């Protein structure tokens, strides 16, 4: 196991484009023409190939591409928690909001019974990943704000949780058990994908939250406390970093920079590393990085996962230089803006060749800038 350096100068966020043979296997399994063992073989083969490519490129930390998941929250919310049911708000996927011209979540996690951890779906996945790589294997989990942000109070049973403090306590306990199980299996690096915090800077999101009775400023404090409650329970030998995620879906909410959440993000959340999306106009400028304390590290997500054109080294270096006007360059690293595939069923992606070329460019630039 290589010596841990968190975060790495060159990172891969998590999901990779699922190769066509894996998508075919998933479709065949869903249709009942391929059994679970056959699907697992297809997943294993695809993961081994993806890990080999990541290592050949020079990445020191690798993921399994999230190839065994349908969507990122499958890793915990819908598979590890008793008391949570995923309900679909409508049949067609994402629907336009009539009141705000935005799009609303289709998958709604509804809390119908006390939240309990029912065992880790990730341990076996980590153990396989660990067995096929000489680099450091990274696992990812959805952030703890996911359920409340998507569900709202209306979908968290008041009979089960008349006091939401108990909901947050049970959820933190479940995360603690999941992290301990991963650590016991040998996992030392965990990424939390936090999708709710950044949306609080979007004016339309604030209106939507207000309509359901939530004040965004209150939620900023609640969600910050929730992240801290999880990170505080991490085993000593498990390093936890946080990816602030807008999703690779171009219609996803969060047309806002980090200005509103910067102080809470960098100074109230007790965590060592951040992976921040900084590609495209929705991300805002680098000025909020001035809030980041000198002991914390920030990976800049400067590489697009939607545009097949590979960024030039000069362009990426100029962007890093711009960021370094607000934070010490020694605190920085480089990554894609997000994962390369939002889900297995709705991959809105570039080609695989472009994906690998972009990851190779990230490693190249990181080595040139930081050695």
C-alpha cells in the first residue's frame, strides 16, 4: 500500500463511462436473460480493464468506476439503510418545475421507518478493487444531506421522527458503521459526494426550499453539522475527503458559485480535503478559495466531463495560476469537474478515448506543476 497523501495532486472523482459490453450485460440482467453471476463477471472484467487504464495513465489513486451501481446513491442510501424507500416522483425521469423553470428530482428517498444500517454493500466491492490494483483504492459514498435535501420534511415520517435531531443521529450512526466496516476491510480513503450544499447558493433552489418550509440559511448549518457528525465518527485510519458535486447532468440544479457557502465549507466543516467543481460558468470564480485555511487541501475540478475536446496543458496551468492568486498553490491539485457518468441508464458522456486522454492530461499537468 502506497503512503497516503491526501488529496493526491491528480485525482479521478469516481464514476467512469461504462463500456458498452457492461451496459449490455446490465440490460440483459434487467431483462432476465443474464443471471447475477453473469453480471458480476461482466462487472469484474470491466473494472479490471478500467483499473489497468488508470494505473497506466499514472494515477496513484483509482476507483472501480462505480460500475456496480446504477446511480451514485446506490452505494449507501438505497442498499445499506433500512427505513428508507426510493420513490419515483413521475415516470419520465426529470420534470420541469412550472413555478421556477427548473427541474425537479425524480428519485425521492422517503423515510418510513427508523434508519438502521443493515450491512455494507461496499465492502465486497472494495475488496475486489483492492485485489486488482497496486495503487490506492478509493471508495465513494453519498453525503449525509442527500436524504433530507431530496425528501424534505414531508417525506420523513413525523410518526417515526417527530424530532429531526433523532433522524440525523440515526443517520450518522449508520454512516459510522459503514465506515468502520470499510476500514476493517482495509479501506483507507473515502470520498463523500456532497450534492446539497452547493445548491443553497442558487436563488431558484432557495425559492423551492422556501415553498416546502425550509430556510436555506438554516439548512446550511444543519447540513454542515451533518457532515461533521459523519466525519467525526470515521475510524482513525480512514481518511475522508469531500467532493462538492453539481452532477454531470447539464440540467442539474446549482447555478451558483461557492461565495455563499465558502466560510461554512472551509471553516465550519472539519475535514482535510475538498474536491471542488471549477469548470464552466456555473462554478463562479476562485475568490472564495481565500477562505480556505492553510492546513487544508483543495483539488480543482477544471477538466470537463461533457466536452470531448481535451484541455491543453497551458490552459489548465493558467487556471491553476488564477486559483493560486487566492490560495497557496501548494494546497492545490487537479481533477475532472465530476465523475464521467451520472448513471448507468442515462450516460450523457463523451467518448471513452476522450475520457482517458483527459485523465492522462490531468496526470501530466499535475506532475509538471507539483512534481
